[in-house]
């Protein structure tokens, strides 16, 4: 009888111990779930500084004054393709090609200078807004990943009727070219958010050829329309 009592007591103690062990992960999970729910709520709150900070993005603190547009003068041709979500005009005599959903337009056979039109995206968990893409494109992709430390110009314009931000920056492709500014690569980029997508247009040329491509770039940007 005494032996049975001891066995029963031992079983009860074992069951109690197992119950405590199993309850620990559930308690921990209950502590985690509210944090995850708060992150989802904050991501849709429109607080771009907090959203960018959560994924390691530093908000861009610069300003975007209105752009000065250099108009295109000359004959133009129309681009439209069923496999691409947009259409535009470009200088007649220029060539273009499509790779996936990106269109490249260029005035010379060597494809530099060139203009590209396409879409881009933000890292997972970041709300697709113009301000968040500013932080991602400028501070993460250009300054951190590519080592571009200085912007030559920042300004604001429009694409598809939506506010767009434009930047110009200079890259030195080779350390031996530091003292040869005409060989530096200049890039103009403009982006806008429309319908939950980021549309990105960029023009790239050697510094000595850069001014000559700007009118064609402005023609493309000013004529961009969604299909």
C-alpha cells in the first residue's frame, strides 16, 4: 500500500514538472506576438522614419527644390510595347532595347550614354512610399553599397502625375581617373511611387557627354505614361 502511494505521488510530481516545461514556450510566444502585431501596425502608420529605421535604413535628410527642366527641341519618336507597362517619346534616331521589363534607350551604338526606364522595390517589411525609397536609394544603395558620398543635385518634379525625386551624382570608375574629371561617370536618377510601385528612370554618361543627354532624358520623363 505504501509502495503504491509513493508511485502515485511520483507520477503526480512528474506530470506537474512536464506541465511547467510545456508552458514555458507558450508564455514566451505570448510575449513575442504583441511585438510582431505592433510592427505590422506601425508599418502601415505612415511614420516613414520609424519604418526605415526598423530595417536598417537611415532616413534621407536632404531637401528637394523644384527641378529646372531643360526642354527638348527636335523630332521625336514614340515607344510602346505590349510587354511593358508604360509608353513614352524619345529623340528620333535613338535606339532602344527591352530586357525583361526594363527599357534602355541610347543615342550611340556603344550604349553609353544611355537612359533606362524600369521599376524597383523596397526591402521586405518597408512600406512603399517616396520617402522610404529616398532613404533606400540614396543612403543604402548609393552611399553604403556603392560608396557614392556626394550628391551633385537633388530636386523635385513629377512622373505620371505623381511627385518624383531627382538626383545627380558622380562616380569615379577607377582610382587612376581621379584627376580626369571628363572621364568620371555622371548619373541622373528620378523615381516616383505610383500604385504601390516604384518607377525609376536613370541617365548615365561620361561627364563630358552628360549635358548632351539631358534634353532627351527630359523628353522621356515628361512623356511617360502608364498603359
